C-alpha cells in the first residue's frame, strides 16, 4: 500500500524518513508491510502523514480502498489462464502465511510482523464478494494443506467455504496442468 503512495508522491523511503523524522528502518518496515501503520502510534503516524502531504484519515481511507481492490475481488470476466494462475499464487501465499502464523507459531518461517499483516488481511476478506471460482481455489488450497476446518475456526469470515460446491465447468490454472493435486481436482480445477 505505502509503495503505491510513495510512487504517487514521487518519494522514496529515505526521503520519507528524512522529511518525517521517522527512522529509515521503521519506514522501511511500514512500506514493505513488515509492520502495520496502525500500530506506529499517533505521533509517528501524523509525522508520516504530514511528510506525505496527506491527512491521516486520507491514509486510512487509501488503506481501505487498497484492501477493497485486492486480486480476489476483481471482475474475472476477461481473465485468461495466466490471471487465474496468478490468483491461485496470491491466495496460496496469503493462506500459507495465515496457516504458518496460527498453526506453527513456535516454528515461524516468516517475520512475525509480516504474518500479522497477512492475518489481518485474511480476517478482512468479505466472502460474499468472492466469485465461485475464487471460493473453489480457496477450498482447494486449504484442503491441499489439510487445514480447511482449522482455518475457518480462526477465520470465521470464511466459514461458508466448508459447504463450497465444485465448479460446473473446469477451471484451468495453467496451459499444461500437472493435475496431481486431488484437492484441486475435487473442485474441478486443473492445476
């Protein structure tokens, strides 16, 4: 999210750090989603907002819009196989980090702040805005990891996934699918 803001403002991390008076490493973590802007404290947040020439409410609104425009909400009418493959890759990354964070906390393979950011994103997913294809990909990923029932206990916003029916028409995620993942086959997805 902050990468987009910096690009729009024609700034880099060093410039934002200097003009806000906030340490470079901290700005780096915010920009790279390794820590959440909401957690940085009002004084620091205000300094960053002022340096960007933005109101704090404007930044929070931008953040809301950023989450509303994620790939899993996009209209799929004109999508090709490559786009569905990208959707699968993005959801895999998102869900595997959520699984890592909640089910292997003593052995996290990722930065804890990154896990918290992804965890927050998963909790914000609005099930009723998802297409049937997206829901089926989600179920396939979670069943592949054998975590669907555990996952929906942690993320009740996605609990209807447990009753998801397979797609009527086969969905291809690549030109030459390996078709070795039973959980994808069960949802009528060739991967």
